[in-house]
C-alpha cells in the first residue's frame, strides 16, 4: 500500500489509505511511510472485513458530489474498448487536474486483487525467464507467500502463457483453500475474457488452475505470530543475509526449504520469490514487545572475543 502512496505522490495524485486496526502509539515502518505519503484512515477490524463495501463507502466520502468513482478494471475495460478514450475522457495534466470533467476517484483493491494486477506479475515472469536468470528450460518450483493470492495466480498464468516448465506453489496466509481457488478461477476467467485474444498456443483452465495451494507449516490467524518465529527470522538473516518477516515471507522460506529437501539431485530447482513485508517488523515490535525483548536479551549476552 505504501508503494501506491509513493507512486501517487510522484505523479501529483493524492492517495487515501485505509489501514486495518488501531493507530499505533508510535508511527514506524509501513504506518509511518503511509502517513508521510498519503492520507491515512484507520478502520476497525469488523468494518475492514467487508473490504469492497469499506472501499466504496470511503470513496463516496472522498468523491462527495463532484467526483466520479472508478475501479482499476473499469479503466482497463475503457482502454480495451476504445483506444482513443483520451479524446473523450478529458486531458489530465502533470498535476492530476482534469479538463471538462469532475474529479476521478480510483479504487485499488486490497492486495491489488484485480485482473489488471496480473499484467505486472506476468511482466515479472518475462523478466525472470531470461537466460542469465532462471532461463526457459530448467524445471523450476517457484514458491511465494499468498495474501490475496493475486501474485501467485499471475506467476502461474505467466508461466503457462510463456510455455515455461515452472510449477508455482503458494503458501496460503489469510483464507481457506476453497476461497483461494475461487479467487484463482475468477482471475483466470477475467484474464481470458479481457486478454484471451493474445492466447493462441496455450490454454488456461480455471478448473485445473495454475497454482498449487498449500497451508503454512505452522497454522495461525493472519497477522499473528508464534513464539520463536522472531528468533527464526534473526537466524535466517544472520546466516544468509536475507531478511524475512514472520507474517508473510517466513512462510514461503519454510516451504521452499522443505521442498528443497524433498527434491532429489538433478530435480527441479526451488526458487523462493521474496515479496517484501520486512518493514512490518517495526509494527510487530510494538505489538509483540516480549518476543523482541528476548532478541535484545540474546544480543546483550553475546560477548566479543578479544583480538
């Protein structure tokens, strides 16, 4: 979300960010960056659970009586149906002002969970399959953590459309396997509807799907962490230089480690896609003070040997 705020600021657009839960006592990490770049509203968890209703209600408040509300998919539909839409939608200058039209309020779904987001992920696949990176010939097991699941589906679609021998494994974080499969089917169906004319040699089957969905190694409610996981993240960082967080990327790391042990010599190469999330460690340090105090105690007990 903070990436969206930064991108909007760079283009002279104002962003309104809806964050789940309560404002922390001290702003750090994502909360701090979001507040610096955008207009932040903290939403009670009971209201946030009805995401689209929450987004549309807030968009109505921002739009008031002078704004026109759109979703990203609406813009995509307009672009595909009329390539000359700029002549009919008004001119937008460098400061985001429109001529002859009311203000436009754009709703971006949580986790960018719309079909338009798939295009960026497919572009990522196209980048990764270059010969100096993963290449197009090797068997790859690509592992990713899944919030909304959109990134995983985009990876799967990209691999199929480019004819890559890749298998995408997504670790489910926030919902049931049925919910993830329904989201996958919807995204594939929307993708076929909007971009199917580009698909000639490859077929996307929303029934079979393009992602292998798996559960966390250690189950819990989304957003919660378990005792010992902060120390695990610390160990991974010190041993590899890679920073993972216990809410998102630790789940993918653990699954990738498990799969790499299962692969026989000469089998598929296991690749974990790091999706970010590490700024969230600052917020976790406020919520789980006792867990981070153990880290501090552990560090203070380390003695440096004299030369």
